[in-house]
C-alpha cells in the first residue's frame, strides 16, 4: 500500500455547506449540500435507502474538530465536550447531483416529525432555521470504499411492500425512483398533513406496477393508517396490534442480515415472493412486524424492520 493510499480516509468525514434550501411542504425541507470533499462521494445511483450521518453545531455554534479522523472517528467525537461536539443524526441520501467539484448531496429533513408537544430534536430544530451558507459535518461513503448503510435488498422478490412514516419517506421515495420499470407492489407513506401528501405525491415517480398510497394523519394516531393499509393489502381484515412500551426495543433493527434483539439471523437465500421494507417509529414498526410475521406468516428473509426513531427517546446518532 502506498503512502497516498494509507492517507486516504475510507469515508468522507468533512464539513459541508448548505448550497440551497427548498421547502417542499409544511413538514419537509430539502437541503442541497456542497463541499470539496463531496467530489469523492461514493453514493452511486440508485442509492436506495443509503444512510449517512450529519453533525449539527452544538450550543457553542461551532462544529466538532474531526480533521484527520479515521475509523476511530466515533470515539474521537464522543471524547469532545458535549457543547463542542454538536449533535449527530442519521439521514437518507435523497439523491446526488452533479460531478467533481460541483457534486451535491441532497437530503430531505422532516421539520416536525410528530406534532405538538413533542421534542423535535436538534436535527429538526436546525433544519427549521437553516439557510444557504450554514455549515455542518457530513459522514458519508467515499468512492471505492465499503460504507454500508443500505438495507433495501429485495433479491428476486416478485412483489414489494414499502411502509414508512414521515421519517422514512425520503428513503422510500429514493427506493421508488431506483426500481426497475417492471417492479410491482405497494408503498404506503404516512405523513403529518394533507398538504404534505399533496405536495410530495405530485413530485414523486414510481414504476406503473407499484401503487403509491399517501395517507395524511391529520390528527390520527401515529402509525394507525399504516396498519390499516397493510392489513387491507394482505387480506388480513380489521384489527389492531397492541404493543406495550416495555416491549419496544428503541434500537429496533431487524433485517435478514442483522438482529438488534439477538434473534438468529436467517440462512442466506433468495426471496421469491413478497419482500417487505418497513421503517419509522419503533413502537409502530414493532406492531407492523407482528402483523407481517405472526399474522401473515412472512419468513424472516422476506422482511426488514427498522426503527428510525422512538417517540419520547432522544436518539444519539
């Protein structure tokens, strides 16, 4: 290995600048991020549900010093005083535009993920007031290096079921735009308001064989509309799964290749029937997992259930 190769980080970990902000709807804003480091961004299209991390300034208004950080960047970030290290949150790559020095990373951020009286968190707070020229730190794939962060893996599945609350809407929109034209299935997306559904649906593209259902909550219980649509689609009839708070893993992440609960990982194999990708609030996702696995009888290799957030719990990273 040459000295140059040794000096090249395996991921992008650098400051970026907000090049533009676009208010998509009452609950969503789009941020186009720019910076010299993004010339080496390794998010090829389609990027599916590619996750990245963004670090927002802390109470000091400064960004953490991560210059020269390597694979131990997480420990180095944690070692910094809380007021100086800022706040880290995970987001989905909505798309990538341009190339070289003009390469832009586009991220959609929910401005108020759960209505009145709920702590919106540092990411939402930053997004609500951010403007062109503001800076933050991006941790993202570097071209030519494995980064991980993609869970969408339908294999040879003949039908898709994509289910998301507003926090996972950007991921589903990205997935839909990357699908082959002959893809078939259903996507159900629950958003806070009818105006969100109207604006986002007008801009969304998907294969003709994938039905996209936008369900504005408009005061309904979080996740209730998702369960209704899933039950209807699978022919399970009415009903509702009750999940006690004590049963919810705030780190819920169950895919064919990984289990946050320690459940045995399924043996590798091709999925040929239905493939379900479910993401959103952990309690809601827990209930949907029971519907699909316990009631519909889906095999573990057919499902990916991811808790993107937990109501009432401050997520770190």
